[in-house]
C-alpha cells in the first residue's frame, strides 16, 4: 500500500541508491543459474569417459537436474513469501554451492552419485530465477522502474555464458573436470556470503523509498489490473498462498503462455550449435555465434527492461515473441532451402533469435505484477514450475522432427510455430496500469 510521510519530504540524495546493490546481488544469482546449466555441457565428454557410460546415461545428470530446477520453483516462492527473500536467496545459493562441491568431490565415484549430487544443485538454483526475483524487484523499484531494475539483474545469465566459455575450458584442461566444479562451487559460496551480508528485504529497512518513487513515498504503489474485475486478486480469507495462486485465472493464462514459449525457446537453444555444424562448419565456428548472440542479448535485456517501464509490458512481450517467430520461420526456410548456407547469415539469424529472448526481463517483471505482494513469490514460483512442461516438450519434439526428417534445420519450424502461438497468447493477457501516486504536502 502507498503510504506518505507527514513531515517534509526527504531531500534528494546524490549517493547511489541501495537498490543497485540489490541488483548486483541478483545479477550474481543469475551467474549461478546459467553456469550451473552450461557447465555440464562443457564437461560432458570427460565426465562420460571418466564414468564409463554412454551419452544417454550421462544425459541423465542434466535431465534430473532440470526436474528439480524447474519443478521446485513454486516451493521456493512459497518459502520467500513466508521467511523473506534474503534468507531464501542465501539458502538457494548455499544449496547450489553445496551441490557443486559435492559433485566435484564425489561424482567421479559413479553415475548414481553424480546424478544425486548435481540434483542438489538443481534444488538450489530453483530458487534463483522466476520464484523470487520479481518480488525483489517489486519491493526495491517503483512500478515505473521495475523493468529497468529487472534489466540490471537478468544479464547476469548471459554474462555467465560468456565468462564460462572463456574460463571453463582452460580449467578443465589443466585441473580436470571435477576440480572445475569445486572451483565454481566455491564461487557460488562466495556469492551466498555476499548476499547474506549486503542484502536487505526492502528499502524501508534502510529508511529509503523504492528507486523511482516520488519524494516522500515509503512503499511502491501496487499495480492494478485495468481490465474487468474478473482478474482481481482474491483476498486471503485464511487460505494458503498456493491455494490463492492456483485459483487466480492469470496463473493459468500466463502459465499456458510460458509453456508454449518454452517449447520454442528450448527447441532453439538446444539446436543452435547443431544447426550451424550441420551446415558444414566446425564446433568452434558454431560456438562463436552463440557468444556474440549472448552479448547482443545483454543489450536487448537492458533496452527492453527500460522500454517496458514506458509501454504496456504485455505488448512488448508479444511483439518480441512475434519477432522470434518470424526469424524462426526465416531460419528454417534458409537452412532447408540453401545448399550451402553462409556462416555470416547463420550468425545473423542465431543472433536475432537469441537476442529476442532478452524479453525474459519483461516476462519476469510482468508476471510479478499480476500478484499481490504477500503472495507474489508464490505466484511467480508456480508459473515458473508450470513451464517445466514446455522445457521438456521443446527439445523432445524438435528431436523427433530431426530424427524423422534427418534435417537439423527443421527444428526451427517448431520454433516459429510455438513462438507465433505464444505471441498471440501474450497479446491476450490482461492489461495493467499503476495506481496514481499521492504525496502528502510538506508540513
């Protein structure tokens, strides 16, 4: 609720707002999230050789990890609403660190141990993305600055991908794959300590207004939904947070959008490199395209986050997802219609498709604003869990298409179809607007 200060409004402060320190902590959590997802891909071959297993078996390490990573999002959301975001983030980072350390020390002993220890990391990273971040941003940033705040956090994932591609291979080559997990586990632990020291639950703890709030504001005004009252949030009435969230139509509306979006997203990310290799280029050349695409995605996230503070968020989501659909179809037709695809043109398609996924900044911001503050983390956590369906259907369906046709480029037909449907669903999401703020006159 919006509150006002009865005495004189606070003077303008020139020092850096503490919200940016909070964003730094969030940025580092995203480093954990993506490095934990990508490190197994980099070390897959040496792990397979050490354990003496086949590709299907070594793939179980990542598959089980993803079950916990996506499946426990709702649990972390409920925990954050109950004990606070600071304690939840520290616990999530610590669990990810413990899992990485255990994997480094004990995974060489056998496949079963590797699966169990890496699943622990999955349990931790489940609390570092969709479940908690929207609530953090809503506490520290006024509604007209929340997109900007989220855009400072989410690039941590793509920054991680860039760093990982440079740092991990030399570590693995010189110290072995197991030690690389130990090193990253230590990094995760340091991040957990940093968050424990500097993180604060909300700006009121430091006597601050949310960043971007009018002078004299003590708490960011809550957004309201501008369409019919059918989307109004149900009152608590003693009901559990999870029960309230599941009864809200927006949970399933947004959830369906996210499932379809993830089908296209995962089908693309799974086969970016393979599509370029299938065109006759080396792994190094294919990987370079992903690196540059990651840089472009960071730029996109920064731009879209701030743009969404000025325009309707759902429209930006729909527009960017539609762009993804157009270039998904375009890449499909180019790969299947050209005898010798150009590496430069492949780079362009991959870069634009990847950059358009920078809309995740706006997706996470918008998702949080559909829920009241007391159940916000639970709401986004449930949505984050629902999308596990799309995460698994995307690579699976794309893989079946490739197996049936023998053409890797055909996977991007699925990308185009899924993103086109997701864009239509995004356009149908309810609109939101922020309540007008009122500031008490100075005494």
